[in-house]
C-alpha cells in the first residue's frame, strides 16, 4: 500500500484505500464489483491500482457518448460484462423553456439538494427545453420521486429507453502543447491563460478554481495527469499528459482546452 500512496496526493488516500479494498474483494470472492461514477482522475487512479492485480480486469461506461464521468466494472478474467452490469439509467428532464433557461449548474445544484452523493450521477447534458443526465439505477426510484423542480421551475422526468435519443456531446475540446516551469496550479493557469502569476494566484485564492470538481484555494497545489481544472470566466482544462522535460528543464504538457460558452 505504501508504494502506491506515494504516487498520489494525500487527499486521494481515502479513495485509494477504498479502491484497494474493492480489488481485494474481487480477488477473494472471485466476483465482479462496480464503482460509483468517477471523474477522469479517479478513473486513472483505479486503473493504476488495477495494474497491480494480475487476475483482475476492468471496463468502463458512462452511457452517453464520450462521457466524462464513468462507472468502472472490476471483474475476474472468466467474467464477460454486459451493458446491464453497469447499472445506470439515462433520464430526460423537460421544463417550460419559454419562461426560463436552465444551465448545467442549476441541474447540479438541484441534484445535490436531494441528499444523494455526486458519485451516484454521471454526465449532465443540457439542450433547449430539456436536460439529460445519467443516474445510478440503484437510486433511480428515489430520484424520480423527489427530483420535481430545479430552483422554482417545475420539471417532468422520464427514462430515455432508446440510446438513439441520447443527447450527443456538444462540447469541443482542443489539444494544445505547453511548457511550464512547474506543475503548481498557479503556474499552469498563468501559462495557459496567458495571465500574470499574481492574477492567477488571486483567482485561485478567490475560490474561482476547481480541480476535479472541488474548489482549491492552494496556489502551490501540484497538478497531476488527468486532473480536470475549471477556472471561472476562463474555461476548463484537462492535463492530458506530462511528456517530460525540455533541454532547459521546462515541463512539457499536453493540455485539452474547453473555452467558456459565449
């Protein structure tokens, strides 16, 4: 366990311990285990740990095309996964769009008010007049009974049975290469968005930056591969790959960038 923990952040240790426990259960019981919905960084951690277990295989799914949040199925080599093993359902929420326009954060806020952990929900996709999101089937009945409004707007929910009717990913990510002097959060934000370190630090300390969906106010936080960074007013980034160092000892990064909607 110690050699695993040294490669990850201290705050990630509870998740790592939970993942190791799941791996051991698959190994001991020789039966599959399903994670909750994981963000890209968590998926990376699970796959890194799974590499330590020769008899355990894995596959992931998020229901929607190009899903960001996915459930990972861990299973012994004899097991052949089917779609139903991922235990997830796509639902569509409709509302009277002529009175209001709902956004991603409105939907997420109403989800969290249900008292269910974020890990029971997958991706959220918003189109005009309707919203789709993925939910763990084990909490579907509770969500259907209680998700009746978003803010003050009454909504109607129904299960989307046909995958042909799933909303497609509207976000377009571009891949970029950058060199930075360090992997500190303030340094990376400053370099990629072409702003001063002072302004970068001010944005972070002002609570406007999330790393893997959690607000981070520590400017010196060291970023790692597959971290997802959201900077309010600037856009979202994925640290796709740390590609090594240049001759001048700068760090080469491959970054995915999503610009904010105008």
